[in-house]
C-alpha cells in the first residue's frame, strides 16, 4: 500500500517536471522570451537557480561522505531530484517574475 503511494507521488512529480519544462520552453522560445523583458526575466531566474546546482551537489556529497554512504542508485536518484527540482524552481521563478514585471 505504501509502495503504491510512492509510485503515485513519483508519477505526480514527473508530471510536474514535464509541465515545468513545457512552461519554460513556451516562455523562452515564444515571442515573450525574445524581447528585452523576457531576457531580463530569464537572466534573473537563472541567476537564482544556477548557484543552487553546486550547493545541492555539495550537500549530497557531504551527506555521502559524513552521514551515510549512498549506493549508486541512491546517488543517481539524488542528482536526478536535484536537477529536476531546480528546473521546476526555474519555471516557478519565471512565472513569478512574469507577474512582477
């Protein structure tokens, strides 16, 4: 029963990730992302998300080295969640900044 819940949560997460990809590509490849306002919104969003990649990787490495050793599949999953989570955050930032500017 609990495993079924995890499967549903993973599928929901993947769906959210693909919606975030769609939203980001629609913005950046559309006419809205090509003007000065759109480029400014993209740059601000990237400036928030990009520094979090090495920070997240550092936290995963520190956990792996000092708290508990991760096996290969857990490490791969942690990196996958880091990258997809930051991409979802990027789409959220674009949405917020579009409404702000």
